[in-house]
C-alpha cells in the first residue's frame, strides 16, 4: 500500500494474500475467485484492494481486513491489470474480451465499457489526475480515453465541442421544445452573460434575430420564434 505497511499478492492458487509490510507475516487470505488471479492492487491510501482473475471477474475488498465488498462482473474473458485512480473513486480493468471497464471505487458498480480494440486488452492505467485512461492491446495499438467524473462534466464537454445545435424543426422532430437552450445562443460558458454583444452562439442560432429573441425573453417578453433561420 502507499506507506508500505501492507503487501498484497495474487496467485494461481485462486487467492490473494495480505501481508505485513514490516515483518512479512500473513494477515489474511483473500478468497472468492474460482480461478487463477492475474493481479492485485491497493488504492492510494490502502483502504481498498482490487483483485483480478481468470474467472472473468474482479473483486473489490477492504484494504485492512481483505473482506470482499463487491464482485465486478461484466467481462467475458480473463481480467487483468486492475488499477485505481489517484483518489480511489474509480477502478479500471483490462480483459482478454477486448474491452476495458470503468468501475466505481466505493461500490464496485460498472460505470462504462471502453470498446474499440480488436483483440485482447492486457493493460490499463490512469494518468495522474484520473482524467485519462490508456489501454494497451494485442491488436498492436494503445488507446487514450477521457474520463468524466460526473454526468454534468460530460454534458459540459459535449456542449463545448459540438459544432452546431439542432434546428427548430429537428428539435420538434425529437419532441423537444422548439426554442433552443440558452447556451446555443449565448455560447457555452456565457449563459449568465446578459449583454448580447458578448454572445457567441452556435449555428443556426448565431444570428442577430436569435440574439434579439433571447434578449426580449430576458426582458420578460414572449416573442415568437424567428422565422428567418433556414430550417
């Protein structure tokens, strides 16, 4: 673990073992897997352990006692290379099923499946702040993945990179209110800006007509939707 007071080992005998980092004395035998273990790792403060196995699962365990907290199910082949991010809130696992998977570091709940490789994924790791994952595969490639800590961060990123917004007709097609969200007219990050001169909208709402429409709504008016924008 981080301070060297404990050691965890994985074995082909289907167990992991927890040891005292000073004396080497065995503290606990971590049972539960039904096949050989490929790897085991602590989180940064030593409060959690994750083990990975040829039984297609990983297991989240208490770092002091080794007691099982959750079984990380979902992979369809050997699981390897389990790793926590810096604060222990996320776990990534690699698998011979060609995917990596992202898990919650407290509950063990699956968050995302990282698909894209065309052969076994043998290794996965976080960068320092946990915002990126790199996976390495037998398909002769490594892939870089972006990690979002919350759904809102994912939404904010999508809003920032999307080149355009849905037109009024497209919004109606998807049963959305015809009026666009504020950020489509003001620009992302400028939603609280009240002066239209500082708005930087996305197509098709980057026009004086739409700026005027939103400015009127800000004044408490209820103007009709502009009819000069090509739908």
